[in-house]
């Protein structure tokens, strides 16, 4: 096949793409550099062998103008942005993300582009003109509706659009709350989805709900989380925009016939949280449904469509009118500061009045399906590349074309341009049976990998009659026994559309709602929050959990996000590569995001595709033999039957240091500081260089050598002066916002600093001297360690150091752990969590001793457990993630909690972590009545000594 390559994944998902597959020749070739932003238009030319499709790459010029400017701006560390924006951008790009994977480059780029359009210096944005969405119909123009300020981020299905929406919301809300006068931002966000299922899933964008994306994906620094919660986010679906007849509140009509005033409409639609908000941020999900239909004239493409396709196009045009019309009204009454569209396919479809496949004109960033496949963000499509039919191309690639060519004219309904469904199924049954064989191989791999849901095969049929025939045979076991009965789900598009359009307060049809829930939960092992929706409490597990085959018309419902799709069969005409992309995209969401440590790229996952003839998407060819399964993975999760082994811990975001008069510091427990030339040279020998010896890589010198020292620096930074300055800096931090406390604290802190310098600062060589602590390399660690060690003098009557617990997430637990990994694992017995992931031999040794020690009651590796300790290092705040949490029994059989760190060579940063961990434990232990239990911290430098350490452990 012209687009089949050996390994489509050629880029890291976490960095900007550095190469791409070029399809301009007879065979794909790997080209250096990033693919320009663009899309493929389909041209058909007549050749001797018949009509041939040619795919022309058409650039999206606006994106190609913006992209290099954003790249340059990023390289300059985001010039011109606010402090809040800089904090967020640095947070999103840091390597340490609480044990979860980094954000994808495409996610960061989409948000950076929106920020660049808002905050970059005007000179950087010169010449960039994003066209607004101007009203077109006479009624809107007569009402004086203003153009909508839209920008669109084009992102492939599965590339994380919801996370991008959360990032944009956090950026806007935090900037507005911190600076109310900055009118570029809004703290009121309206999120609009295409249906009820998407609306429910987008609830994670509200920072006040449990499981929100800001916490789940670590998008906001701790210091901003309470600030973010003051923002207002309201999620709805476009169906709420249907305008009501004021004489009958239950009656709905389209925008053009509505009687509801704009003010009444807005007050009803945008919710109590936002009804009086102004200058909103609007986020449109699946925004290709929100367009202004062009005026259709006689003889246009709409009239040439078959009846069912024409009706669907007319229905979609009406829905688009409702969506955009509602936005016009909101903009007129409350104002919209910025509107961000997100879509995998922001193009006009057939029947809209525009040329099919034309992109929305306000697209500002582009990361499409081809880019996502090349970065491994989605599954890799596998297509048939050969068969034994004797055809030059395999039948199951251009399946629909082969079926149409095979059928005699007598078996076609030529007046409706549609083949008889019985005839189509007769010719297609072999393809489905072959694909079912591959489904069986996937099922075996799922079972070996301990997946708790089956794989799913999707059939996308041309019409309802064809889908019914196929579904009936599947349910009757005529293709595969595993698809019989309720294991096959036929989607009634009309019933599903009605269920998806439900509005707040409406009585839902139970059968339609059950269909919606079944469709939405295909591949889902459990209900969100382990709670069935109201009215379906009798369903212990989601109704779609065991579905093995889905038969539908069209591309399934928007927001269908099953990750367990392993096969797709297309049984319909595909008139464009856009349509191919929409169908195949339903099956390309990954099941896990494990990174191959050798390549740094995501490990491949696969989806077998028959009958979808995409020719400009990189695929891996298959010759119709059983597919090799993806690499096996292990489900690491909390086991309900081991509830007694659960470990809970408080989430500490800071400390309460309420000192009135006296502080103290146990210097013996503060990590020592070693000064030596290994960290910072104290002498440098220089000579005059005259040449360069290429072979040896050394400079040639002449003249007498000269030794340069820092004696002058030492003379200007006497030890007494440096100690004074360190004490001053510590005092300022401890006495912040407390007038008069500096005078009380400074003499005490100065004595502590002098004691530390005398007792704990060590010299590694005769050339070293303690005056070196004036250097930031040594000064900053002293400040951070003493800040962690200084505490109120309880014996003098002071209140003990206390932790400040996160308000919205006070407790963490091993019960929250669930993820998949392809790394080596070890099963556990003494842990609430099923496995320990073995990142090294040390991990295996440590797990063995934890299992064997009689003192250990329970343990858990801190892997996706989200237990972290804040610490200061080199002037900034970092997060320390210790290795293990242990419930350990003392000699009196009383249990305490132990934080265990296993490390080899020490360095200054690791010592800062030790000081912070000890402070964490002291503060938690000081809470009255110890509601979080007793905590301690231990470092093990050799895992072979761990058992001895555990057996000799004494609490405290």
C-alpha cells in the first residue's frame, strides 16, 4: 500500500516533532523537520484504468505563519507574559510531574499559541490577523450581533483536548483573580459540548468537583489551587440553546422562530454561577458542529445527496444554527472575551454549503491525526496489504468499491444510489469474519494481560437497514460466538440522538438513557466514583463493560472515548480522507502511555482496520495473518480484599509556624554541608594559550603558570558578615507579614546559624575555607535546611509546628492507585496494591525484604500514589517523592508509619530532601490526638541492609 511503513512512530510525544512521513512520492519517505500545518484535499482524475483519487496537501497558512513565531517566543522563555502565566508555563514544562507522564508537546503548543495571541509583545504579533466569525444571516445583522472572537486548536482524537481546555481555563481564571484590572482575562468560563455524554465528561473542568483535571493531571501549582477554586466554570451542551416560546416554557423552537428575549435566554442558559458574569471565556468542544451554514441554492450539493444523507445534513445545519445563534445572544448580552474552539476535524462537511473539507478560517494551531500517529499518541492503524485474491491491491482495503463493482445492476437500488443491504452483507461477511479472527487474538492478549474488559470491534455501516442485518447475524452467533446476544450493541442513531439532547429538568426516556449509558461505557470497568447514575442504581457495573462488538451508522456519537477498540470495519462509501479520519479516529485512543526507556517514545499499540481506505495516514501493513499483540502490560491497582492493608496519609501543602517568642533547632539532625573543590574549584591555574592540538583536544601554552584564588572575595565576605546575612534572610521568611517579629527572632536565629557553621559545615580539602558559604551554591542549602529544621520552642510554651493540610484533598490513600505498565513487576502479599513496579534491581531487593520483615504490617511503593513533600533547593520550591510508605510495628506492637528512602550516593539536593521529610514528619506528629498516626523517616543506603534497619527500628 502507498502509505504503509515499517514503523510509523518516529517522534517523541513530549517534544516538537523533528521528522515526518512524506507521502508526495510513490512510496512514503522519512523527511527531516516538522510537517507544515495543512490538510489533504481529494482530486479525482480519469486514467486508463478508471477514476483515480489524488490527494493534494493544502497548507493552513495562518498556522504556518504563527507556528515559527511561537517557537521563537518559547525559546525566549515566553517574553511579555504575566508572572502568573510564567509560573504556569514553567510548571507545565517541568520534568517532575508527580510520577505521571509529562504533558504532550501538542497540548503545550495549543495553549502556548492561545497565550501568545493574548500576551506576546505586539511587535511579535505584527501582521497576524485571525478572522472573526461574522454574522451572515439578515436577522442577526439586523439585531446588531457582533462578530465572535474565535480561535481554533486543531488536535487529533486522543491527543488530550480536555486537558488543554483545563490549562486554558486555569490560565484565564488565575490571571483574572490575581489582577482584576487586566481585561484580557476572564474568571468566568462557559464550556459547551455537542451532547449530554460530553457534557458529563467535561464536568472535570470545574475546579470545585472531585477528580477535576487540574488536580488529576497536576496542572496548577499548589499555591494557586485555592485561587483557582474562586473561578466559575459552567458546563452545558448546545441543546440548551434552543430558544423557548415565552408563552409556553416547555415548548422549544429553533433560533429563527424563537420568542424568548436575548436577556431571558442568557439568564436561563448560562447557569446561576455565570448569569451576571461579563466578558466570558467560552470553550467549544467538537467545535466543527458550531458553524454558520452557507445559503444553499437550487442545484447545490445538498440536493444531489441521497435522501438519508440530505436529511442528516439539513439536521446538522439546523443544530449548527442553534449553537452559533446561542453564542451570538450571549455575546450580545454579556460579552465574550475569547472563544476557543477545539476539534480533531474543524472542517466543513458535505451539505453545509461550503466546499467539503474546507477548514474553519480561525484555526491557529494544528496537530492532526498524522502527527499524532507519528508521535505515538494514538494507536497505529494496521491495514491489509496483500491477499490471495490475485488483485493488485487487497480487497479489504477498498472494500466498499470492490463490493459495488461486484454487485450486478439488478441488485442495486439505482434511484437512491444505494446498494441493497442484503447484497452488501453477502459480499462483506468474509471481511468481518477475517477481522473477527484478529479480534480473537486480541481477546487472548487482553486475558493474558489481566484487562477486565474485552476488546471491541466496530462496524460502521452505510445505513440503518444494513446495520440491522449485520447486528442480527452477529447476535445470532453467525460470525463469532463471542458476539452473540447482548455482546453486540446495535446503536439506534435516532434514539441515541434524543437521549444525547436531553436538557436540565427534562424527564428522560429510560430506554433511550440506557442506550446512551451503554454506548458511553463501552470498555469501562466501573462507574465514575463507583456510583451508578440516578435511576440505574441496580447496575453494579456499567452496561457497556462487556460489549464486544458495536454496529452503528455514521461515526458513533461525539465524545465516544472507548480505549479498548482493536478492530474497525468500514462498510460505506468514503468520499474524502476527512471522512476516513473521522471513522478511524474512533478506534485510535490508547489504553496506556508507557514509554520505551531505550527510545524515549511511547510503546506502540495497534488497531486493525478494514474497509477504510485512508491513503495519507501512516499505517503498518498486515498480510492477513494473526496480528502480533501489543507488548503485555500489568494492571497495578488497589485490591478491595486487602482493605486492611490500606495506608492513608495527609496531603501537606505548607506549615503553620506561629511563634510568639522562642524558636529552637536540633543541629545534630540537620544534614551537614561539605565544602570542597569537587563542588566548586577554589584554585585555577592559567597560562597564555597559543594554539590548539586537534588530536589531543588540548590547548598549547607558553609562559609562567599563574594560580588564581578567591582571596579577595573572602576578604570582602568575612564569615561573621555572611552568617549575619543568612540569619537575616531566614528571619525575613519566618517573620513574613508579622511586624515586630524580626527583632525578636533575629538574635536566636543568628545563634543557630553560627552554631550550624561551627558544627555542621565541613571542609573537604586544606585549600577550602568556611568563607565559601558566601557563594549561593552553599548559602542557599544552609538557608533551606535551617528553615526546615527551625521550629517553635515547645518547652518554652510555644505552639508546636503544625502542617497546613490541603483543603480540597486532605487525605491520600493507596485505594486510589490504578494504572497499567509494561515494566517488570512483582506481585505483593503485604501491600494494598497488587504489584510493585521494578524500576531497578534495588526495587526488587527492597520489595523482598519488605515482604519478609516481621515488623512490616503493610507497605506501598510511592508510584502514582501522589505522596510528595515540598522542599527548597537553589532558591525555588521542589517536590520530593520518597520511595515507600510502610506501616511498621514497634516492640510494643503499636503501629507507626514510616517514610522510606532508598538511595546510593548522597548530594546536597538529597540532603535538602532529608531535612524536608523530617520537618514533614515532625509537623504531622504535632497535630493534637495524632489523627494521621505517628510518622517517621528513614534513609537506607543499601537495600540489602533494609531488613536489618527495619528490625532495629525504634519509633521517633
